[in-house]
C-alpha cells in the first residue's frame, strides 16, 4: 500500500502491537487500496470498517493512517455544518453516509 503511518507517540503504539496485528493492518490497507482501484466500493468500505474496529483511522485524502483509541476513533469524522452541497438526504441515508466516511 502507499499509505504512510502517522505517529503521535513516536511509534510506541505501533511497536507495542503484536507482529501479526501489524501485518493484518498492512494487509487490510493493501486490499482496501486494491478494492478502491477496482471500484469495489462496498468491499473497500467493509475493509475500512474492519480497520476502524482495529483502532486504525485512515485518511484517504492525505494517504495516511494512524492508531487511535476507541474514543478518538468514534469522533474521527464530523460533518461540517457549513458543507451544504444542496443534496438533501433522509436520516437513514445521512447516517449511512457518515458511517462510511
């Protein structure tokens, strides 16, 4: 994969993970990137959810990932109220969109 790891703690959190967990994260990042390149959006979203469950936040725009605590991860994305694209979504679609971002 071509994502860089962002470390707020000098790499201590990453180093503390067992090698198999680090390998699984790298494998998911690579598989997700391949799914995105193949336009398999649902598969890529599912892998992003798996990464989130592992405490990994992925920033596609910056091509970085970082380990976060569960409380940090739950607050990792919030929609800017000023971001009014003119698209009106029902509550279910809005929740789905936010969950995928």
